[in-house]
């Protein structure tokens, strides 16, 4: 089975749109403020896509494009203003930030109840104890792909390759909450290939093109590819050698068209969730 991220994203957005329409009947339009500092081209593409998704779902979006030499004080003042705005439910600051800005301080300044990226320590802690409002968008997108593909996670051995704060660690935690037996691998892991071969589900979040090869995958395993890389020809590709691994996997996500389309969709869901929770 090829797990079609585009189709699942469209179906998920349909559900989100219904929630937005319902909120609008109650006089509430979910609002997202996106802050971008500097002119990183990749960040610009992401921000444009987020704005487009808001428009598609009938949500309010505001963009704050700040120059690369913005001071930390100015950025924190803007966040403070947005924290206090009644009509803004979600705030996100597109990462990475220019080097002179302290990412941790900026993330911590966003009100936890408007932290739709789920990077604030309060929300990270809530994920640990399984009492969460927002899930980080990419791992949440992976869980939604799995759920909507009717893949059973409970009791399965899930190997997550990668331990970053935004993908690998929360991914492992969500799999654990879904009752998988979880192994987290990273650059110091010994016998990675052998460990992967015992996995019923592999989630690759490494950032290296074609890293997961067919000899690392057990026959019939589910393979989720979070990676977004450029190959030698400059073509977008994942962490998984799709052509070969798809011959042994029972289900696999392609790149592009797998996990990627889900990330912004889950951001939209988080913004709607924030709008509901703030007005409870
Ligand atoms: P990251 O912060 O660079 O983390 C990469 C992880 O891979 C690290 O934990 C690292 O281990 C591990 N790793 C590196 N080399 C390895 C090796 N040889 N063997 C085993 N593990 C190894 O990257 P990230 O932010 O998590 O992103 C991972 C990938 O997902 C990237 O391609 C990124 O572009 C993509 N991504 C996609 C989406 C989406 O929407 N589809 C969203 C976010 C990220 P150490 O901790 O030991 O260094």
C-alpha cells in the first residue's frame, strides 16, 4: 500500500473545515499569526503555504515579515502583543531564526495556549505525560496517516530513526502513547540495521537521502519517511530508498506526497483546537 499523504491531507482538511464552519456559526474565526524573520527562501515557501491553507479553510491569517536584523526585544514585543490579542488563537515563529536571536527565548515567549507548533516546554511536558492539547505537527501528521490507513500500532515494534526535539522524540512518545513498543535510534546507535530489521513500523527522520535501504527492512513492515532531502540531481527525496524498500514493505509513504502534506494540515488543526480551548 502506498500511503497517499495528499489524499489523507485533503480528507483531514475536510474535517477541519467543518470545525471552522461550526466555530464561525458561533461568531469565532480561528486566527493564526505567522512571524518570519529574514528572507530564507525555504521559510518563505513554508509561510506562504501556511497562509494559503488558512485561506482555504476560511481561517484568519496574519503575517509579520521582519527584517533579518530585527532585535530580540522587537520580536519579543511583537509576540507579547500577539499573546494578548483576542482574535489570534495561534502564534508561530518560523524557524530557523537568524543567529543573533535566541530561539529558546523566543519559543518560551509564546503563550503556551497559542503555541500551535507545540514547541513550548509546557506543551512538550504535556506530551510526555500524555495530556496534550497540541501535538507537534509532523509527528501528529504521521499518526494521522497511520490512523487513517487503518494500520494497527498497539503492541507493534516501532523503530524511530532520529531524536530531534521537533520530530524524533515526540514521534517516539506518540507511538508509545499508541501502545507501540518503541526503539529510538540516532547517530551513535550500534547495529542500526539489525534493530531496524526487527521493526514492524519504521519512522525515518534522519535528513539523509536514501538512508534506509531494503536490507534494513523486514518483509511486510510499514515504512514512514519523514525526510525531505535533495538528491545528487537536486530532486526532492526522503530518507528511504523508496524504489527498493517499497518491494519489501507492506505500506510506505512516498516523498513527495507522504508526510509532507500532513504537517501544515496538523498546524491548521492545532489552530482550530486553540480557538476552541481559548473560548471554553
Ligand atoms: P535533525 O534535527 O537533523 O535530526 C536528525 C536525527 O537523525 C538526529 O537525531 C541524528 O542523530 C539522526 N542521525 C543522523 N545521522 C544518523 C545516522 N547515520 N544514523 C542514525 N541516526 C542518524 O533533523 P529533523 O529536524 O528531525 O528532520 C529530519 C528530517 O525530516 C529532515 O530531512 C527534515 O527535512 C525532515 N522534516 C520533514 C518535515 C515534513 O513536514 N515532512 C518536517 C520536519 C522535518 P544525533 O541526534 O545523534 O545527531
